[in-house]
């Protein structure tokens, strides 16, 4: 039916205007239609005046407007308001109040912080699954939470007789203003997983909270909670629970049956016990039957844990009233961090034994706890205690350092007693005993150096020695010892570079020139002896060893690291052609001493890149694992002893050799010298570098020849197979790094890769990493994709196929797969 009634027969029909005109069509209860045109002269009959609408019918007239009329009315009102606001400038205000900036009225439902009301926050949580009611001055969890999310009304709480009602949902267009609906649709609803209600006045929790079975995080810290409902353990999906800073005196027994709980914070309460094993103390049948709390067929079963908190990692129970005897020794097996600080523990030998048996415990804090030396007797631990411990905090307790050392003497980690905020490295446990004073690394180093200087300068006499394990400042107690003990060898003192230079007189430029001249003279004398032996001339016998070896001490911590079995020789600069005098002009011809490096390390360390004849005489030669010779370019040669006929065992355990940046070519100069006399016969010869390394170091696993001058001629198939493949005499190479050389072809690797055609495994293949970056390789053979490599690096070469994106997307596996796909 049309909303515009037809004109009555009693009225004269109006003539339709021929030109466009604006009209106003009103639908009312009157049986007539009035049309007003811009020109009233064209109307055939005069229209009757419209009767005024009585005041009591104003609402009816407003409701009778059509949709188009309502829209036009709203647009007119908005236009008038816009014109009113922008009609004048600064001089168009009637009074001072009009000049004040207008503030928008606070939308209904928001608080002073701009947050939504509690009810609207709860409604919004239906679509997000996360509810944040922190700092709302709540006396309990609102009943609207259960009504809106679960459709139930919770039972009234004893501690909250009259719960303040929440205001009804506002009907103002708040949701429209924010671009959201007031409540989510049914298909947007999510299960509640997070509840944060911290910093409120909550004293009790409704037992209906267990119906939120999907909760994973509950944060209720800084409240006034005195107890938890027994149904709390039905939240089997809970992973994080924060109940700190409350008034809890005990926890529900079955809370220790939560199967997924990872973090539990119950600090700053009034707890007196931790009954981990209480839910499992009854008979096994009752314990198993209590796992399923479902009595309805359609209600999902609630599966609880069979051991105390099987996934718990962090437990903070500090600042309570817990006694050690009230803690069950059946602790969570996965516990990693345990904090019992500021608790009146008392004697806790059984507790410490149980904690020492935890394999994953890395941090144990007992700061300000009431424990003493009686809790740590010398024979308390029968086996290795605390296998993974990194931090043991006993600060501000009655425990003494001596008792800790005696009790933990069987610990496999190295014990450190420095108060530092940083986490200790692997293999070190930091034990904090006494008053905690945090210090920086530079402060500890300064104290260490000052104590060392005090020990050097102080004269305690031959009858006095320090206590074991303690440094010896002038005020420490000492123990008398017989005079025969004064002949015991003293430990080697680690010296700094500046101390070595000071002892050798190298702090001045003149001292450095004299040292260089002495080194050059010793080298010239050694060459003269070698030449005399070569021609058969008699040489002058000398009772002392050569000057080079006598001044050498590679066993010093400056070069050798005993912990990692690593020998690192300092880099040597290339000889300079500039005269030795820097300040004034000199007519003297530059001598050999002018070409020497001015650094101390170049004087005491032999010049050859690999002084193997000197290294094998050191006491650590049989156990050396890593040899680093980076940037040693002064004398690019190998000084090796005469090779025996049988298997070579110079460095039997050497696994890594680093020759990076030594400017080696395919041939290396070799000097066969006698380590005892220092003579060399013949003086020098040239050999291929890869076969020589293969022959000298049979246990090598990692070889770094990056940034040298090797060409593709070095990568012959025979040389590569002897280096890489394992044999009964060789272990086989795992890492080969050839970055920054002059390689252009990979024919040697191509033949090795062809061994994998039709074979899944090649006997003796151990290679895992091959680094060919920054070379001149023009083509990658497709057969290289057959090599089972974990790391294959080819950046910085000149080939264009495959493109860079092949390995940038999927790495080594993608590159090898691409190459395999191109095999014809």
C-alpha cells in the first residue's frame, strides 16, 4: 500500500508543474495532499492554510515524518550548528565564558580514566576472551561476570552481604561512537582465558569460578583474599596464577593437582605450609578416582594431575610464615626457580636434600630466611648436589661461607661468590652469602688487582701461609706452618701486557729499538749457525739454548687458555720498508732491526706462521685442541720438526686449526728444524698446503683457511679426499672454511659429490659445513647438491645461476635441493 493517500474528490486537482521544483510531501492523518511549489501563481486553486499542531500532538507529528524528512531535518540541524560555531572569530564572543574552549561531555559509562564501565568491560570480554578489572575498587568478582558469560547467578558470599549493583547497560550510542557494537554477536563469543582483577578489595572468590574451564591466567595480586574455594582445582587449563600480596593463611589441598600450572606466585601472604603431596597422601584408588569430577554425561571430565604440579617451573613463596618441616619433600620435578626468601624455615636438612636432587633447578633463593650452619653439615649430600644450579642466594642469613664450601664440595660446577646482578655463565654457580652489596665488574677487577699488589708487596715471612681458598690481605688471619713448606713452588702470576713491557724495558722508544736490535742479532747468529752446519763447518758449541726459545714461554696465560685447551699466537704485521727513525732524518741504511714489528708479542713469539717445532716442546702439546694463528704474515712458513716414517703424533688431539688472513698461496714454505738444537736442514723447501696440513694433523675436525690466496689448483680431488674423508689414521673433517680466496672452479668438490650418485652414504664422509663465500666461482655444478651438508655458503661469487633468492628463502637445504633438481 502506498504511504501517500490519493486526493479526495471534493478537491480540485492541482496542475503538475512543468519545471523542476522543490516539494515537501507530508504523510499525515489528513486525507489530503498539499504540494507547495516555488511559484504559487501556477496553482489553479489557492491552497488552504495548514492547521497548527496542538502541543499535545507534537510527539505524534514528529513520529509521522518519513525517513527522508527525518534525514533532511537532521542535516539541517547539523548545518545550523556548524554555522553557529564557525560564524565568528576571536572578536565575535558575547562574553568571556563564550571564549573558553568547549569540552566534550564525558560519554555515559566511562570513568575518570576514560575506561569503560565494569559491565561494558565484561561484555566486551565475550569477544576478546580477556577481562581486565584491575584497580576498580571491587569487593568481589561482579556477579554480572557469571550472568553475562555463563548465564547463571552465583551464590552470595559470606564476606560480601550487599554487593554494589552495577549500572544497567547504557542505551546511549557509545558503541556507535567507538565504531563497535555494544555486545558481540553470538559467532564472535570466545571462552574466557584471562582474568586480571589485581589491586582491588576482593576478600573472597565465588566457587562458580571453576565453571570457567578455559581460564589460563588469573591475576589477583594486591587484594585482601583470605581463602580460595575448594573447586579452584577444577581449572585444569590454568598456567599462570598470581595470588601475591593477599591475606591467605592456607591453600586448598587440591590446588597442587593442577596439571598445566607453570607459574605460581604466592608471595607476601601468611601461609605456614606447602603440602605438595597432601592430595596424593590417601590411598592410590582414591587419588585416581578424584581425577574425574564429572557426574553428568554431557559434562566434560576434569582430569587432574597424579603428581604434584608436574609442569611447575617458577614458584615464589617468599615473605610468608612457612617452616621447613611444613614443606613436603615430594617437590615438583620440573621446578626451575624456587624462592623461599624471608621465611622462618629453621632447620631444613631434608628440604635441602630434596632440592639438591632436582635436576632442573637453576635458581634457589633463601635470602633473609632463618637458617644457619646446622642446615648445611659437611656430609649432607651423598651424591652430586644441584646438577643444574646457577644461583644460590643465602644472603643475610646465619650461614657462613666455610659451611657452604664444605657442604657443596661435591658440586660439579665452579663456585663463584661475587655479588653481581648478571646471570653467571654456564658451568658456574653464583653463591651469595653474607650481606648483599652489588658491584660492577670494574669494581671487582679493581679489588682483585689491589689484593694482588698487596700480596706481592707484603712480607709475611717463611712461616706464614694464608688460609686455603681465601686471599691474603694484611688483616686476614693466618695459620702457622713448618718452615719446610716455604720451599713449595708458588703459583704463576698472570701479568698484564703493560707489566711485561715494563719488566722488559719496553715502555720507551729507545727500549723498543734496543729490543729489536737484540732480536735481529739473535736471528742473524742463528742463521749463521745454520749456514755453518750446511757447509760442514764446525760450529761453536753453546751450552745455552737458542735465544728464541729461551725467551719464549707459550705456556703463559697470555697465549694459552687451559680451560678451553686453546693456544692463540698474536698476529704479526707485515715488514715495513720505512726507516726505523721516526723523529729525525738519518743517513744510516735501514737495517734488519728497522723491519721488525715494534710490538712486544713479535719479539717473544717466533716469526713463522706455524712454529710447530716450538709448540710441540710445550707441556700442553699432548692435550692441545685449538690452535689459532690469525693474521700471522711476517714469515709465511711452517717451522716443523723432521717428519718420522710412521704415523705423526705431534699434536694428537688438535681438532681446530685457524689460519685466517695469513696470505698463504697454494705452496707453503717449510723449514724442517730440530727443536733441541734449533738447526734447520735443509733451510727451506716448498710443499702443497692442503696435503701438508692433512699429514701434520690427523685429528683435525675444523680447518679455517679464509682470506688467503688459494686457487683452484689447491682443491685437487686427491688433496680434498685425503683432507675430508676419514680413514683409520684420520678422524675426518667436519668444517672447511675457504672464504675470501681466489677459487674459480670446484672440480675437486665435483668428483667428491659424484660419489653420492646412487649412494645414500659415502664411507668416511663427515663434512657438515663448507664456506666458499667471496671467491671467484663462475659456476656451481649441479652435482654439488648431492653432498649432505648442513651449511653451504656461496655468497659473494660471480656466478648468476642460481639467483640469490634461492638460498635466501630456504637456506642451505633450498640451495642443495635446487641443484639436485638440475642434474641431467
